[in-house]
C-alpha cells in the first residue's frame, strides 16, 4: 500500500522538453491505455476515445496552430499564484508565479501586455519535442441514465486521466496534460486535421515522453488531511491520534 501511496505522491506534471528521438515502446503505450480502460466510469459507459499521434509532421502541424491564452485564464490564474516558496508552503494550494511569464504575474495585467506570448512559444516547443501526443475525446451521447449535464461522466474522464498518468509514471515515462488544444480555433483545427467526428469533444490532451532534464523539479504542496476532513458534522475537525 505504501508503494501505491508513494507513486501517487510522486506523480507530477512534466512541463518540460522531452527527448523527441526517444520513442515510447508499443508495449508501454498499451499498458498506459489499458490502465485508462479500467478507470471507473459512470454506469460503465466508457464515454471516451483516445487518439494517439506519433507522426512527427502531424505533431508539428498541431504545434503550429495558434493557441492564444485568454485574459480570463490569466486573471483567474493570478489569484492562485504564490511569489515565494514560503508563501506557497503556507497556503498549501496553488502554484509558484515563477512558472509563468512575467506579464502574467501582474495584478492588473492588460491584453496589451501579452503581445508576446512567451508561454505560447515555450508550449509550441514542448509539443514538438513530444514523441507521443494523446487526444482524449469525450462522447456526450454515452452517459449514465438520467444524468442530465453528465457531471459523473466528466468526473469519469478525470479517472481515466489519473489511471493513465499513474501507469506512465510507474513505467518511468513523463506525462503532461495540455488543455490549450481543447477549445477555440485550435480545437476546431485539430478536429479537422485529425478527422475527428463533429459529435466528439476534445476533453484534454497529454504528452508522453522522457524528460531531457530530470532535475527540473518544482515545489508541490497539498493540504493536510486534517485541513479538509470533517468528522460526522461539517466543521467538526478530525483529530489524528
């Protein structure tokens, strides 16, 4: 059990360059996808498809698509930032501001300040460095009975993500979720490029590969169990003996 907990704790997002010349073994890729297939889904509807892209020219074409960052994201992201490791350790939630372009870390950032999207350029290089890009597709017609809005179906997609992520990390393969390929012009163009049926929705994408710099680690924080657990009644805190 401790091995499983350690694997869960060690899971992390590899927001760095991968070795484009080091491919993912077919057997390892199959294990990652098989782990995803055994994720719990509402009413066992298995409401997803996974499109694997390993053609370098296709990955480059996807990376070339315009993926502008929305001002809504930047402004809401600012509220989650800490500007020192001490601050982050105290908050126990959010991320360090140093992980984003300087313009994104200003409280009153304006659209004119984002004329050069450094993050977009970095993301493009990240994508090109990936030997494998996965596109997870959501089928809204495959939902549990009487589940209007399909909240449980959306949760199911997260379970699929976690299973694949943990399996990849257990195999020593780096994993990185890419959300910017799902919406807007980029999402529409990817659907055309990859011949994705109109009725399917791009839920999220992920990069698989082997990080070039394994030492590029960042501070990760979590709330203690006592911070979020309520015992018998909300507000009654659980004391760990």
